[in-house]
C-alpha cells in the first residue's frame, strides 16, 4: 500500500536529507517565531517556497545546496519510485496515462545527493519532523529534467516526473 502525505495546501518540497536541518518552514529565522504566509515580501523558507511553486520554476537555494519545490493544487502527495514521480492528488495513473500525458514546463536540475525527503514545505526541519510531514526516498545523483502534467481520468491530479538526462549544459545546482 502506497503512503500518502497530507500537506493541506503547502507545496511539496524535495530536499536532500543533509539539508533538512536548514529548512525552517513557516518560522522566522531571526526570531524563531511562526510567521504568517507572505509571498509578496518572502521572509521565511515557506514564503520563498510558495512564491516559487509553479511548474518550471522549482529550484530553491538552501544551505550549501538546493531543494526542489513543486506546484500542486492538491493536498495528498507521494513519491512513486517506479516512475521517479511525485504524485499530487491521491492516485497513481496507469502507465498508458503517463505515456499519453502532455508533459510541460521542464526545468533542469543537477542532483548531487542520493537521500531525500518529500516533505511539507511549511514544516520546520530544524526541529523534529512529525511522521505525517515527510517520507524518505532515494534518487541517484545525475542530471534530470523535471516536467509537470495535470491528468484527469476517473480521478484528477498533477504529477512531476524526474527523467535522467545526459545533458549537463542546461542543468542548475
């Protein structure tokens, strides 16, 4: 049975495990206090994530590396290892649906890590994360193109697939 996480509207974050302690989510780094969402003048990591969460714009500098922030209109998220895919919407499409999907908004990412968390971008990684705020997964280092597709079948959802690519010229760290 696939584990699904409910982020209640917060964009999903893919962050290398080694950088999690640098992610403060909705907490102000200077005061350590909770801060309401402000995407017009981003102050917290969560503000920055929400301002960036749109297909094709997902690389966010954090610590001495980067994390990926993904766009979604859905609360339920999971990592599908068999397809290198983040699913948003509480369902996984059949292979034929994924092949027929209109994949768009590509961006390139150079991954130097192996161990990641798919986590709620509003959560504070500097403190202990609750089990419903993250899931661990592995992704081999290398260059990837990340694409977005919205699918409608019996269910609706959006999906972000990570496809390995040999081209490093357009990769971002």
